[in-house]
C-alpha cells in the first residue's frame, strides 16, 4: 500500500506491483475535514503476453510422431492434436534426449484418447520424433484457423495473422502481411498465389492492452491438391492360410509428398455370377414376364462386398520383407466361408491416401481361393491291355507284367494333379509306387513286379488345393495264357 500527499489534480506512482490495484482519493480542507473516499475501478499491470492454446487448422494433416512437452511424451496425431502417453522406458528415453518444441504448447490435448502402457511403449519405439521440419499438409488453399487464448489476467487488444515463406519471418511476413481479426479467435483466408511445391508458415500474433505480444508459428505447410499415383497394381498372393497384398516403397507415391504413402483403405469383394435360370425365376416371381427377353442375354455378374472397409497405416504396421513398401494380410478362411465351392472370383478395392487427404482408387485383378474341398469320388475300371480302348471293367486278363485302367469322376473346379500306382490292396501302392501322369482318363503301367496269379488293384490319387482323394479299382487277377 502506498500513501502520497499532493495538491495537484494528478499523480504519478511507481508501478512496482503485479496484478490489479485500486486507487483511493480523499480530499482535505483547511480545517482538515475529509471528503468521502472515491475509488478507481482498478488498474492491472500486465507484464506477460497472452498465449495461444488449442490451435486448429481446418483439414490439415501431418505424419503421426512423438512430441515432448515439459518432459512428458505425447502422440502427435495426424489431426494436429496431441494425446498423452505413459512414461515408459522408451518414451522417457526419447524425451530426455530431446528439447521441447514450442508447437506442443499451443496444440489441443486430447486427454480422453490417452494410450495405455503397452501402446505407449510400442508407439515410442516405432514412431519418429517430431521436428520443426515436419510438414503440415492441406488439401486446398483455404486457410481456416481457430484458437483459444490463455490470458492470465491480460486484456486482449487484438489478434493478427500473417503468412510467410520462412519461420524467421514472424516480425515481417512476406506472403501476407499481418491482418487484424477484430479480436475474433478465428481467421479465414484464401491465398491463390501459393504453389503446390511451396512451403509456407502461419503466424498468429496476440497483442494485449499493455502492448505486449506473443506469436505462435505453425508450419511448414504444403498445399497438395492432387491425389497420389501408382506405378502398377500389385498382384494378390496367397501364403498358407493368409491372403497377402504387398508393394514396394515406390509403387504408390505422391508428387508433392516427400515421405512414403502412409494410409490405405481396402475392402474385399467378389463377383457373383447370375445364370439365365436364376433371372427367369426372378422374373416369374415378380410377374414381369414381359421382360423375359431382357434376361435371356449372355450371362452377367453382380458384385458383392466380402469384408468390412479396413485400414492399413504405415506407423502401426510391421515390416513385410522382402517388400520395402508394406503389406496387409487377411485370413483366408474369412473369404473361404463365403465361397460356395464354384470358384468365385474375388478382388480387392484399395484407396490410396496422401497426407493431404486426397485418394486414388484401384482394383486388383481377380483371384480364386484355394478350395476347402478335395476332389470328388472317382471310379476306376480295370481294362484289358489287349483292348485298352474299351470301357469294360474286367476281373482277369492274360498279359504278364502289365495293368491298364480307366477312370472317371474326381469332380473339381481346379485342374487336378493325378498320380497312379498299383498295390495288393485298395489303399497302398506297394507293387508299383505312385507316379505322376498327365493322362486324364486312362493309362497302362508295365513292371516286372506285376506277376501272375495275384489280385492287383489299380489306384488313382487326385490332388488339388483342397486335399487328396484316392480311389481304386475292384481288382484284377493276371493268369498265364499258357
């Protein structure tokens, strides 16, 4: 509290205080009688500028990274929000070896999205650390900013926003001079002069009534108005019980984006073929008989979704050697459960996203799934080596060291792999071991192991991706023709 006597109508006092103070004046006459005290409405000494908080740039995206603020690790999400991480060993190691970045102070903190210990540790081990060179991508040149301000007793005089080509231009911006927002905590501007290969920075200046200012800098920012591109569409492969789609680091790319493509959305689909009979049945059920001629055209097909819309992200994916770009995998049995056994054709719709949010859609070539079913049952007939072109099953013949057989059945949609052999029972080829053959209906085998007086069984093994079926003849006895 300061007292001062004066005879003038004004007074000057040292402002060696902080916060708000009030002045009280009492007038005295010559008889030393005092007037009623009169108080001012208060004055605040402001020694700190207001601070920008919860800054957002509409439609802006950047690569997810780890950022540190006061030694605390955060996940810097692609939407320019930060999420607290646990102080795991990996996270603490990052933040102890790096200095804080100013950008962390004015970004929104999304507390409800905080990660548990395991996820925090995984992210700190696999994500890179934020740097001042981390690019913010925008899909167009509409700059829409929103923010809040932490005043700490300050009274805001105004906000100003400017655009520059370098982070050092905060005092004198080169693209757009500082523009007043009329004390509004938002800013909208379209700047058509910025090229798609030109980095720029946004500067937001807060000025309080004490004339103190603070500047928040966001950037570098790149406007990317074109979708990503691709060199070719990789083929779908099937490895054991997994469907794999893999690509190299330069298969998908973006002309403006220097970093690797980081996001894919994908969905499996299948072609469903419609037969003429089905079409006619639909027409009759709906009494649209006059349209029957419309359906009696060459067979067509319909497309049906076979999976949810799924997402692949670079930062959360595991390496996929030998591919340098990445891959995603999908359980084979999830699609096999939808296959009726007729060999449906499947495909993948893939949407390739760049960091600005633009995407390009591609579709893979169709592919068939390995069958869940082995070949159907087969029928094997013993044939007379002297009359091999007939289809009469025999029980005996007189040609030593030779057996012939024909077969039918083994129905399956895939091309079969056939093996033939001869045995003393219907399951084991212990006389003539199994051998591959390209013959599809009949064959003769010659071997000194095939003697007279015994009953031999001709065995056919048919194999496909769904398994193996073994069928045998009912046996033939060989006699000496003498």
